[in-house]
């Protein structure tokens, strides 16, 4: 064996250092394959929902108008306050109507006296007639007078009731419970019966959310229902969720009431209306919201976390699966509806497929991996299922080979 010359030995040292630093395959270095978070695709029941723009409107609106004419003496309510049905809002001058009530009472008293007089006359003539002292014609006239006196009394009593009602209208009361608007009439103003609006009241404990849905989307839903892909929700079971203008989720879900049976010509859209509780008064008429409407159910949908979706160089959507031999296998898929952090896969995914959700920076197609059941850090997903654990156990012997 010949000794290596010193210059050649020096030249070989850098090359050996480069070779020592170069990465080697995991198996060659003895390192375990990188860990990746996975889920196992399982059919599940999911709602088919649409997110639509909407506007808030009150369930009831009342324009407060005077029922009688007169001078406004006082405004009792506070503008923008909440009132109950029957609360006094304005007070009108009562004196003319009090006088009318007194006059009606006097008329009633006069009519009562007329009834008493007619009855006395009838009684007297009836006694005389029994002794053949008075004629039958006189008795008939007396009996008719009693009927006329009773009718006059009834008329007077009705006029008294009308006068009392008008006197009551001197207090302008809230017809419904709700929140008042601004005062449109001031003290000292002269108002007329059924005249100008004095204020408005809107019932806001429950509000409507009116939405517009494109006809094309509605037709797609109906075709999917006819094909048996999805099932329509029962009437009254469709729930809605509201997102406010700042993007926050409104905490009180509502119910879809109905969908219009006609299409608006100008927009080509159908109006949907939902009823939403508003106990805190957060929702105001005219407010813009985004409404998530559950309109149907897909009984056996395959759903993956949105972060599992990848795209290749051409933009094709794909999922990274763990094959039976424990290596990474890209799978082209057709994506469906997205909801929050989840994504429905329409084509390309089968029940039982193991989908990689986390750890993409360590892997590539064909690379061996160590699957670990994935749990959403935000807690949106359920804890790992036994299905995932069993699927990983079934992979381990194959991966070891």
C-alpha cells in the first residue's frame, strides 16, 4: 500500500466535508419519517347553506296620529325611548271634550225622564182601558210613546259613549310596544283628527332580515334536491345566522319564514325573509347584515378542514393523502361549498381516505410519513376518532415494509 501524498490529502478534505453535510434519505440516515397531522374522511350530515346580503326591518311599525283635533298641551314620552302598548305619548286640550261629555250626560238624563213619563202614561191608560174609560187607540199611542222614549234613551247613551271615547282620545297612546322615533309635533301645535304623524313606533324585540337570493342559485339547489343529492329542510326548521357589518357573529340565531313565490324583474332575485330575536336591541331597521341561511341537508358529505386543500402549478385543487404504504399521494379533487374552516369535497375523495392536514413543509409526493391524528387547535373539530387511530394502526405494518 502506497502512502497518499500530503498535497492530495489536503485537497480531499473539503470534499469529505461537503459529503458529510449533504442530506441523505431518511432511511439511509436512520431518521424516522416526518410526522404529519391527518384525518380520515367519513361521511357526515352537513347543512347546505347560502350566505346572502340582507337588511333589517321591524316586525311592526305604527304611525301615531291624533284621533281627534285639538291643541297639543304636553309631550309625555322621551324621544327614542321604549314604550309599552297603551302608554300616553301626547296630551291634547280636554276641555271641549269634557263639555261634550257633560252635554251628552244631560241628554241621557232628559231621555231617561222621557222614558219614565211615557211609562206612566202607558200604565194610566192601560188601567183606564181595562175599565173601558180610555180607547184602544189612546193606549196604542201611549205604548208607541214608550218605545220611542226607549229609542231616544239608547241614542243619548250612544252619544254619551262617543263623547267619552273622544275625551279618552285627548290622551294619545301608543298602539304597540316598541321604540319611539323623534317627536314630529310640539306642544302648542293644532292637530286635526287623522292628520299629521306625531311620531312612529317600531317593534324591535323581534326583527325581520330580508335577503335577496339569485334565481340561478335557487335553481341549483332545486336540481340537487330532485337528484336526491340533498334533502330540503322541513318548514320552520331552516336556521339563519347573522354577521354584522363589522364581521362579528350575531349571537341569536333566527328562523327562515318564507321565500317569495315571484322573482323581482329588475334584479332577477327572489326575496327571503327570516325572523330574528333582538332582545338587546342590537339590530336596527335598515342595518346591513350578511345572513347564512341553511336551506337543505346533505346526508353523506365528505368534509375536510380548509387548510388541507392544496393547488398544483396549474391551479388544480388537490389533497395530499397517505397511501397504504405510508407515502404521500397527491389526489386531484373537486371542491364544493366552504363553511367557516371546513370544505366539502364533491369528487376525488372516498370514505376512509387518510387526508394530510398539517405538516406540508416537510413532505413531497412519494415521501414516507408518520401520520398522527390531527386536532384543530381552535377546537372547531372534534377530538380524533377511533376510526383515525385504527387507520393509522393498519398503515404501520405496510409502512414498515
